[in-house]
């Protein structure tokens, strides 16, 4: 019955509201907060690959967001000026190997920068507790609810942080 009511509300809401109004409503209902754009890199170091460079880093979130995002940035050799960039995320995380998977190599061969990032409850940020009720995300899925959010909202905010980082990327020196 609740799902049928939701369908009715959605059917009435969509035709009378613009896409921007619908997006604003989704953000409000999900608790989405636009992350800051003043992002810092912590503990970066660079490693050479075959035709590319890999920068291992942590992207420091603004103070409202308590943890850092582990990331690997793959930069093809020979780039000058601005370049297209892609964000790579996986349920399994960015991985720890400096040999990129095929999806990343394809983009590197096109001359794109690729930022592989661990978003909430993936990779290095994965909750290591024993699954409860056959659900890997049981515990971590409950935490956002205390803030009026969902795990999906946390992940969307993480993706916005990655996008803001790439938009402001001007090169990184190893620290």
C-alpha cells in the first residue's frame, strides 16, 4: 500500500515540476549536502607505470565530513594543459594494485586522467565487521540514518568530492 501511495505521489509530482525542482526535492529528501570545494591532498606519492604515472593519495574532505577518501590518480604520460578526466568507482573499491584494470587502461589510452576512489563502504573504507543477516552493509547502512541520510547519499557526496577535486586539479607534487 505504501509503494502504491508513493507511485501516486510521484505520478502527480513529476508532470507539475521541472527537472531542477525534482532534483532539489530528491536532495532534500535524501539529506544530500554539497561538499566544499577547498579540498586538500594528504600523503601523496607518485609511482611510474608503463606509459602513465600513479599518484596515491587521500583526499581530505571538509571539516563537516570526518574521514578522507583514499584514491589513486592515473595520469597518462605526455599530457599538457587540461585533459578529460574520469572517476572510477567499484563496489570492491579502487584496489591497491598500481596495475590498472582494463576499464582504466582504456581511458588512459584515450589520454584521460582517471581518479579511482574508494567511496563509502568500499575498498579501504569497507566495514570489516561480520555480516549481519547476510548483509555486508547492515551496520554501515544504519549510520547515515542518524543524520537523516542514506548510504547512497554518502556515496553521492563522495562522488561530488571526487568531481570537485578533479575540477580543481592543477598538478600535485609528492609530499
